[in-house]
């Protein structure tokens, strides 16, 4: 995935972004004492309210799919943020706990019902096309490439080939003794989180034979995990969010710890930012550029019961329980207009000359411009119109139309 570092959203801005949410559910977050430099811009795209309790969500284009526990899966059209509506629903029969997408396919962790694979190509009609039944319960799913990584409370890590989703097959597993609750992947590694408080670093180069490289004891109750570049973020309940340095997978090290408002339940990593779903404390962002000293960089507001945060195709999806789900988009800011200097003619090329710029003007020849003063300080007319210019050691080499290189 491409590295994105999101802007700090201070308290007042966060509330503005959430204006579309039900005011009865929005509480003012505490002030943010530190705000890193604005890098990208995060804005709310849509608020969706499927029936029941949204516990996870993922995107397929402008189609939002939510996992709603015993309520199954809902598909919502979010192409028009002012008219978000349910287009389809599917009863997965058991307990839809987590969801991810690959193209037009949904992969649903359906508890004891296994992994349910759903054709979502027709937004008006979700169709279950395959179910992988496994011992125990599938409680989490994460897609990377053509593999799905499952957290299974009885088996541990299960790796599935989803290159052809209707015919998905189990490639291999690493049977672990704990109670697996969450999974993340960053090839060639997988990270399995087990309760009460352990992270397992797994080598998944050979999906048919994954094996544990190392175990990490955590300082709080394990809830959710996601992987970044050289580090892992772990939601450890009332303790907050623990970052783990996995730049040397065989020697993982506990890095920084951030105390969150109530109960950190889920995390999602985008570049050097960590999004946190904190139950009743809302959603917040951490600046993890220095993983030894992460800091809260912004709040996205408290909305009822924030259950899960997931990065899905470049967007951030928050599952807010009975309040539904929020989708945030990352849109780079429009660059401010660069101050310009009007020049008649036809500019075809330019080259720096110290603090000046030499410009090839197809009509008038060469201009020498002082950008600091925004003035043309000299013009050298040319009989043959120039096509290109390059300056080296205070000498301008000019390529004119149909002629030999001129040296000025």
C-alpha cells in the first residue's frame, strides 16, 4: 500500500467533520496538546446506518459492506453521501464478526460458521457462494494480495488462497494454544493476537507451513492488531495502544505506549499514523513517526460505541455499533496557487542559474528572471526561436529550432 500520513485533526475541526452524525451521539473530545504538521487531509465521506450493530466494515468501490454480528451483512450505496442507503442484506446464519474485500467479493468471518465468501458484484443482491467451515470460530479476517489471513479461536492462524474466491482453499495454519482474537499481515510476516495478552510473530513465506518466530507479552488485554512498516500497533484495552518494533522480527521490542480515553479495542495503521477505535472514548489518531514516543494527534469524535477501525482501499472505516459506520476519505490538499510572473510569448523551457532562472521563450529568446523580486532582469533576443535551454557554470546552452546549439 502507498504510505499516507494524515493531518492532525484538532478538536474543533473534528467536530466539524462529524456534523453529519447524529448530534445526540457526538461528544466534545478533550483538547489536543500537540498537533504535528499538516501532511494530508482526512475528511468524512459518508455516515451509514444499517439496521442493528455494525461491528466491522469494508469497501468495494462506493459500496460499503458492514458486518453486523447475528444480523449478518449489509451492503450500502455511499456514492452520494447525502443519500446513503441499504441496497442489500445477507443472513450469514451465525455471527458476522469481521469483513474484508477482494475486488467484488466479500470475505466474512462468521464465527462458528467459518469463512463465508459473498459475491457482491450485484449491489442489489448479495450472494453467498462458498463457505469454509473450520473447527472453532473464525473471529477475524485480513486480505493481503491473494491470501486471506484468519484468526481462529481454536486453530490460531489460518491462511487461505483467495485468488479464485468461489473456490477458496486453506493453504496452511499455525496452531497456537491461546485464544486468537485478531490478525494482521505484512508479507512475509503475519501477526496473531491472542488473549489474554500475547502477540505472535509468524513467518508466512511458505503459506503451507507458517511458523512462529517470536512471542511478545503485552501490558494489557489484547483486543486488536494491525501492521505498519517495521512496527505493529496493538489495542490493549484499558491500557491503551502498544507499539511493537518488529524491524527485526526475531527480536521484537515493546516500543511506545499511549493511554487512550477508555478502552482501545481496534487499531488501523496508515503510514506513520495509527487510527484507534476506543470504546465510548471514540476514534482518535496517533502520530507514530517516532514509535518510541507516539502521541495523540487528533480526535474524530465519540460516536456511541466505536467497535472497529479498518483501512479499506485507501479509506478509513469506523464501525460504531448502533450508530452505524463512518467512512473517511484521504484527499491530498489542493496546492495553493504558486505566485506567477506573466511573460508575453511562448515559454518552452527553463533552467536555474544560482538564484535566478533562465527561461527559453519561443517568441522573444531568452529571459533571465529573479524569482525573489518577480522581475525579468534581462532578455537576450535570438534570431532562431529556442526550443530548450540548459545552464551550467553560468553558460547557457540553447537548442534552437533547426540549428546548431548556441552558447550564450
